[in-house]
């Protein structure tokens, strides 16, 4: 009988602990979009992207010009084979440089985006943590698209509280 009573007490205690767990949710993407800093970050990223686009476009024009020059002499029987090979090698080198430049541009843009967003993300995380602690939430789930949350009860949405915390 004592064993049954102990087990029953443990089960009740587990349910009591579980009943105290409060879970909230937030769509942090919506929160970030509503922050004034997001616009300035987008503008700075657009400037950076335009600069890289200009550099890549310049390399593309250079490559196309060299390719056109190579095509002109490739069919000309009066141009010696060595010169044709040199021009072909120049075109291949430019193609390789172009591809490397595109990859570098993508990496640098990604790095810049992370660099600019990091302070904003830290601010959002801190505000979410403060609101969750102040309102007794044990867990806060992300509900932005692709997060895996299929349904969330709107009464546990922390977005309005976090917006108020951030004065948005």
C-alpha cells in the first residue's frame, strides 16, 4: 500500500510540475520587420549589394570582350596556333576569376548581413527573454514560416508584449 501511495504521490508531483510549465510563441521575423533598425540595415545591404554587382558586372564585361576577341581570331587561319592558345587561356582564366568573384561576392554579402543583423538579433533575444521571464513562460517557440509549428494559440503570442517592451 505504501508503494502505491508513493507512486501516486510521484505521479501527482510530475503532473503538478508539468502544469506549471508555460509555453509561449512569437514570430520574430514579424518583430524584426517592424523595428526601425531593419530599414536602415536593408538600405545598407542594398548599397553593399549594388557595389558588388558593379564589380561583378565589370568582370563580366571584361570576360565577354576577351571572348569576342578570341572568337574573331579562332577561325582566322592567318593567326598562329600559339596566339590562339594564349587568347583561349586568357578567356578561361577570366571565366575562373569571374566565378570566384561571384562566390566571393555572395560570401561577403552573407557576412555583411550577419554582421549588421547581429546587434538587432541580440536585442530581440534579450527582449523576448525578459518578457518570457516577467510573464512566467518556461519556453518560447518560434512561429515564423518554416519553423515547424503547425498551430499556436494566439493567446500565448508574445509578439505584442515584446513589441511593447521594445517600444514599437
